[in-house]
C-alpha cells in the first residue's frame, strides 16, 4: 500500500525552539518508509473565539519560520491560508496549502490556493455534507493541477459538540481524492471553555483508529511538548512524548487494514 | 415601540432595472413610520455551491449600483463583505455592513468592518451557538463605535437542513444588541438541488411570524419579481407582488406583541 | 376562530391537594370562551432518568384521582399511557389519551389508545421528522374514530438539548389534524442535572408565542405552585401564580394572529 | 483477548426455512474460537413505520421458532422484548434479552428483563447521550444479576439520518459493561423510503471496522439470503453469501487491534 501521509505540528507558530523540537521528533518518525511526514503550523489563527487570544507571527515572519523549520528538519511544510492574497507567498515555502473548515465554501480562496499549483488540503466545513465537497473539488481542480485533498475534522452536532461521520470518509474518498482525518480538531468542544474552545484528548486515538480502519490516506495531529502551554488547542493536543508510539500503533493498524482486502 | 428595521432586496445585484423595481416597492413600504427599510444586495456571491454559478458585478461596479439605487429610492443600502479590504469601499455607500454566516468567526473581517464606523450586521454561523456570538460582539465593539447587530439565519440540523432555534433569539438579544431574523435564508436546503442550494418558500412567513413573536428588531428577506429567474436563492425568495401584504401582516403582529407587555 | 385548547397540570399526580389547587386556577381560566382547558397529570412517570426517582400513584389510584379532580373542577382530564393494557381504564375517565414521545412509534399502544374511541394526542418522537408523523396518524385513524392530535415537544439537537422546528408545526397541521405545542417539555435539557433532566423556564413563553404565531390548535404546559418541590420537571414548569397572565398574553396574541388572514 | 460476541440473524422471524439456513451459516462461523455467535431474530416488529407493514409471528410462536432454531443449530438465541410481560416467556428460550432503542428509557421494561436473570442488551436510544446510559445500567443491575450490555445503533442526526459517535463507544465501555456495535441498523435512513425505512448497505463494513478499532465486545448484524425479500430492513442487511468473509475480515482486524496495546 501507499505510505500514510502524516501532517503534524504545534498548531500555531510560537517560539521557534518549540517548533524545532517538534519537527525533530517528526523527522525521526519520517525515517520509516510507511509514512511521509509534513510539518504543519499556522502563521495566523484568524478565527479565534476571542479577539484577545494570541494569533501567531503573521504571514511574512511565519513563512520564514516554516522555511527554516523545513530546512533544519528536512521535512516538507504546510500551513493554512485565510485570504486569496496569502496563497502565493505561502506556496513559495509550503508543499501543500490548507483551507480552513470555516472557509471551505469561499470560492476565491480555494481557487487562489489551487492556482499556485500546490496541492490544496480543504477541510470539510462543520456545516457541510461530505457529498457537497465534490463541488469544492471541482472548484480546485478547475483552477490548478496540483491536486486536492479533503479533510474530515468533525461536523456540527448540537451546540458545543462535533461528531465524525465515519461513513463520510468513504463518500469523500469515492470522489477519487486522498482523504485526511484530522484527529485532534475532531475532539474540540467549541465554546467548551467559555472564552475558548475546549477538547477531549483521550478520544484522539480511538477516533484516529476508526478512521484508519475505514480507510484514509493521511492523518492530521497537533502535538506539543507541553500542551497546557500551547497558545491554542491545548486540550485536544497530543503530548509530544506520547506521539511516536501513537503513530506506531496507527501504522501497525493500517498495515493490517491493507491486508484485509485479501480475505474474500 | 421602536420601528422595525426591514432589510430586503434581490440577493445579488443583477440587471439594474430589476433592482430599481424592487427598491421602488421597498420605498413605498418605507412610507410607514412603523418600519425603516434598508435595501440589501450582494456585489459578489463569494461562496456559491458551484464554481460555475454566477457571482455578481464585483465590488466597484456593485457599490456604484448600490449608490444609484440608494439615491433613486431614497433608501439606505447595505451589502455583505468577504474580505477586510472590501470594507472601506463598501462603507462609503452602505449604512450597514453585513458579515456572512460562514465568515462570522474571521476576526480580521469583523474588525475591518467595525473600523469603518458603520454598524456591522453579523450573521450567526450555522456552526455556532447563540451564546458564542458574544465573542463576535466583543470583537466588533472593540474595533469601532458603529454598533453591532446579530442575525439568525439557521443552524446546521443534519446534512442539507437548517433549523431556527427561536430561543437563541432571546439569548442574543440579551447581549444588548439588536437582533435580525433572516427569514428567507432560514428555509434554505443546502445542496438540496444537487448542484445548488434549494429552499422552501412556504415556510418563510411562519418562521418570520415566530421570530416577531419571540421579539426581534429587524427582519431580513430576499424578494424578486420572478424568483425563478434569480441567479441565486430563487427557491426561498418571496415574489415581489406578495411582499407588501406579508410585511403588513408582520407589522400588525409586531404591534400586538409590543402590547402584550401590559398584560401582567 | 376556534377556541384554543389548553392542556395543563402538575406533570405527575402527587398529593391531591396540590392537584386540586392547580385545577382550581385552570377552571377559572376555563371561564373564557376563547379557551377549552383540559387538566393533565400523569399516573406514572414510566421513563424517569433514574430508577430511584419518584414515579406517581399508578394506574388505578391515579385514574381515581383524575376522576375526583375532574368532578371537583368541572374540567375534562387527560393522562399519558405507556402500555396497551392501560388504555381502557384510562379512557373511562379521560377525554383524551396521550402517547409519550419515546413511544410514538409503538404501533400497539397507538392502536389500543385509538380503539377506546377517545382522541389520541401523540407527541412527536424526539427522533422523528414531522413528515413521518403521518404514519402515526394513519395507525390511529385506522383503529378508532376519536381523532388524533399531534404534539411538538422538541427534537434531538445534540446531546442534552432539544430544538423546536417551528416549520414542523406547519407540516403536521397540513396533515389535517390539530397540532399541540408542548411549551414546558420543549425547554428540557435531558441529562442536564446529571441524575435528572434539567430545563430553562425563561424560554417557555418565547417558544409558546412562536408556536401561537405559526398557528396551532392547543398549548400544553406544566404548572405547579412550587416548581422546585415538584417530583419531576421542576426546572421547566411555570409557577402557578404566573400562569394566568401568561395564558392571557397568549390568547391575546392568538386573536391577533387569527385576524392577520384578512390582510392581503 | 476475549472472543468477540457476534449477534446476528434475519431481523424478523419469517419462514422457518430461511431462519434455519441463516443459522446454519452462523453455526459454521461459531466453530472459530475467536467468536461466540448468538442467533437473533424478532418475534414482533412492534414499531414499524407503517401499520400495514408485516410484524412477525408473535411471542408464543416466535419463541417456539427460536427454540427449534437454537436446538437445530446449537446456537444460543436472543430476541427483543417490547412489554414487561413478554420478558419471562422470552427468557425461557433466550440467553440474552434485547431492549429496543426507542424503549431504552422505559424503566419497567428494563427492570422486567433484568429480573429474569438473563443478561440484558440495551440499545442506546437515538435520542440519548452515551453518558446517560449509565442510568439504564443502574436500572438493570439494580433489578437482576444477569449483567448488562450496551449497544450503539446510531444517534439522530437531522431528519432521516443517523450518525455513529464512535467516541461514545469509549464512554459506554468505561462504564464497565460490554459494548455492542449494531452495524446494520446504524446505516438506516428513517423514512428514507417514504413509507418505510431505507438504508445504505455499503457503509456497514466501514462502520463495523471503525467500531472494532475503537474497541468493542460484540457486533450485531442482520443478514438474509435475499435481503430484497426480507419483510423489513432489506436495504441495510448483509447478503448471507457475503457474511462469512466479512466476519473473517473483522476478526482479523480485531486480533490486530488487541495486539496494539503492546506498542508503547
């Protein structure tokens, strides 16, 4: 089977030391030929719950940090873009551009990202049916040849809750594009901390296992040496020292899943 | 009681004749001192389901059309903005700026709109709890003095469906801001037409009545002389020749609701 | 217009004094020719969250209490049935039989209730679409001539929350049957108190107003002189001393709604 | 690890030949020491969408059929009960009693089933949070020593749709009881066929794999030699000739999942 793509990182670009430390662990994981690791971090958290929340270093500085992290670690990098004008700059450094879930329906953003020629990883809106992502695929493939990935990160399930419709992974993969499962955002509890988004880290592995068993091409995780110190998403992040064995279990599971096809 | 604000128009700016004809009907309704009408049309449908769908005249041309429509009809005008850079231009002509529901969490857009000094009408995201709109109010009031309005236009309720949580109108009004009920988008069926969004026009009046009874400050409708010819949102629009009596019924109902407070 | 049916009472039959006191207030309201009051109380709470919670006096004793309350107050009475075998006994005293929402799909119960010849008031299951209640109507009308009422009491909206789809009231009324809006159960928060169901009393009137404006035939409320002492449903009940003015406001609103049809 | 319990059968008891044929295939699967098969069929479909739909042979005749099927196949049998009075008769033949999802909150039914001393398999109501099933566990364990199983069969996700919250499997298993995943009912589309429930068979295996990976104790399937001829649930059933390899794949997957614990 194909190697699993693993998109991972610290959520937002914070101090460069922390990011480098995370990239180092990811580069070690990347030694395995079962996996292709892409380092991911945001240069701007453009939709924080509260205006007072920290956002990140911004486009120019963030892209430079990503470049240095990529060079030091040898890993390809990716980031999320929020405006059409950001796509070109980000594409100079990133091997994939990511479209946030809230922005999955913004035609100009999807088109601008695709026009860079980079593959575009679009997160399914929390307000969208998996079936309706085919229109997003068409928008991107009509604008560029870099390819599209679709990412499941949870669907609205009553106020403050998300649910993963695992059948939707099949629906999206049937569109002929690689499918990503974002395991750490899926356990978010929007508004769960009052002024910020909560989360439930202990469900990350069960959900990732479920997605691997259903059949996916990539997994997405946020990880941090001290999640409780992360400027965002702490409650749903995987502590860095638990990351390697988690990935090892998921790769072992995926290998098994790939072999199931022979049982007829 | 305060007059009802009525935000209405043809959805997207199409040929200027159609828009003028709609504005004429609205200007006649505006003669009543029970109501303050604001003409609304989009210069760009930036999140159409399909890339092939028509989008509108664009910012420059659209704002000019709005200026002419406002001058000819004597009505204030409003439009929706999708990027921070659009806010300044739109604010030259518009007396209110509208933030689309999908973009309700984009901090920079809310801030840029508020910084123009115009009131900002933010549609609650289909993926948000009414309670969580308080953070949006804080973002806007922290950036400008024009004021904020919050608009209910439906919440995700399973694939392809929205529901109006009428209790959420109370929750948002308790934040001390005027609340708008968007009656025609609330009956949309996302993806309901396969390649486009469907709708159910017959539910518009029942839902508008419900919202008026719960207590709101403004109503939002799309109307068109021939809804089936509208470039978007046809299935949920009110035919223009039915618009005046609909508003008359809702104003009569609102008057009654205002009087209920005296029954103790 | 037709008088409004008002189904009201203390939820469960507790001490007879409390029930009589509630029935007295209801009988006074019944003097108006705008309203037909039916006293409602349960003889058994058959689906309490916890096994330790109080359930009520049971069928035989409960029906006798209902008979005495009906005689003393001059009001017709109704109760909810949980098993087919309870229908005959309940129908001796009750002028309407009520089917709980959880049991709306139990064919034998609906049929047994309808076979008594009494009208059957079926609450829409929290797990059902309004459209699907037509099958329940068919089950009942196929079994008895007493008629059917359909009651909206909220639909599942994420764990621990209900939402009222007000458009569903129109859908059900279009089936040609009277529609009831259960305002106090609609504000329940299932599991909201950990070991019991919570609620949000302040949303009862807004939702009842919304339903009246959309168009309904009956309203359902639970009321109690001291809601905090009620063995169940306390958090969502209307205090008895606030009940009369609430009903007066809703009747005034309904009168206004009836007159709207003349505005064309 | 423990053998997987496999609860399977033809949904409703129809002609005895068909049931025997299914039981024969199941008995062959039961030869494996990785699995404990229990034959399941209903004697009555007590909550069909339509009153005109076929229901089954009834309690007495159904229990006799189950006895003969159990004797012929050597398999333990189970069935679902709808009224407290049915539990005793069903328990004479059945080694497990099943409580339907719609009836998960009916205290007397859960208690009567538990009082037989048989294990009770309670399906989580489509309207219930996984957390709230702990109250059902308490009701059952307070009434009998046979034990409780909790079964996930989908949660309401908008009209006509269910979703499986795979994280809920963890929540329920953390209550210390075995958890069952009902793969074929989870793909139902309530009301999806207008007068009957639809379904989407192709999602059965992906969802079953997901559940196995998350960690469960039992799987539940409906299977039939000719699903399109089944009196109910045809669209979601597994064709009998595809059943054995499906189970083989899931057992292989489960073995792998059990081994993951050693990767630390």
